[in-house]
C-alpha cells in the first residue's frame, strides 16, 4: 500500500492510493497515519478495505508528511561509502547518529526555506524507515517485524551551521522545512529489497545525485537493531538512513541552494518530491 496525508499544514487528513493511482480519503476510517494504524494489524485493516469505494481526494490538494505523530526523526551520517569518499571522511566504525527536529518536517512539495544568513544550504536524497511496532533491544533478524514501510526524506542541511560552528550536527539539520517527507509511506511488503533502490536528485533539472541504496554501509536491518540498543523505537519514528554522493558540498567548487532554485528527487518505487527554494519570510521580517 501507499499511504499519504493531505490538507493544510497542521490539519492533514489520512489517505491512500488505490490500485489505479487515485488518491482516496481515509478520514472516515482512521484518524491519521499514525500510532496503531502503522502496526501490522492496523495496516492489514486498511488493506482489507474497498479502496475504490473511498471518496477521492480533491485534485491539487497539498500533500503533507506521509506519517503523523512523529516522535523523533533519527538520521544517520556518512552511511554511504561513496558519499564518505566525496567528503574526504573515513567510513565510520559505527553508525553516526544525529537528530533532526520534528519542527523541520514538512510535506514533500513544500518550499525549502533558506534560513537567515545561510549561504551553504545543501540537499540530500535519503531512504527513510518508518517504524510501525515499538521495540527495544531488537535482534537484527527481527528488525523487519518493526518496520511499517519506507518513504523519501530530503535531509536538507546548512553546512556552515553543521560543520563550521561548535557543537553537534543537529543545528545544521533542523531549520524549518529541512525535512520534506513523503509523498507516500510505502508498506514494507511492496519493497522487495530496500538495499537495492535507485536514488536521484536534480537541481534546476540538472542531475546532482544518481546513486543506489546498494552502497549503504550499515543496512536497514542493522540500523533498526543498532538504534534500539540506545533508545526505544516507537510507531511513527523515522530513521533517515543517509545519502549517496552528489551533494553540493562535495562539488568542486561547492554548490549550494539559493532562492529561485527547484529541487526534485526520488527513489525507485517510493515516488518523488519537488521543492521550490525561497528565502525564509520570517527571517526577512525579523
């Protein structure tokens, strides 16, 4: 299944794509794509519905983040061998973990807001895991039992905030709009091998990233198990698993986003995103 959320920011309603690719409203069935709905039992209930009999979502409706009630977004750094090489950094001996503020999470086609003073806002297409069943100390062989499905995240990053100022990466990753998520939550049964997915990203129609989850250092099953050793994983938590090469800071000379740019990205089977880049109006008014 492909699940989605639609409507105005902060008032999104649940939806689903039927087999013909028509977006249907689930708000008469469930309150949100969140919580128990993400469990195997909850997803089975949605599978059993007559999808074609559900109301159509109005054409042109905004898509929100494909998951509601996100407790945390956990991100993995330098998790692609070819991306680590382009940054000049070694492959880490264990996964690098950082958090992205949930206030950064937005819809897949919402604008990217350039923060006040930013000159190094960058892009990163990433495969994200959506947790469906809570767990702690999860054995790696049981990791997939805890996964509801997968989606796309653009891990937008301000490199100066991330790398040139003291402290951790989180402040370079958490500006409003720095977490476009969706368009769909694709349930795990529709993704035969999450370690073999083509990934791409374009800026102004020029291809920047053209990679594959095959070059991921620490795979999906390992990451779920590894993270659960340090924190419980809850339904709706998102794990963004890293990016292949082609980010702006790795170019010679480096290239970064500016107002007027358009970013498009996608992952095979998971859909695509499109974000116009604009100056943060709140920064201009301050």
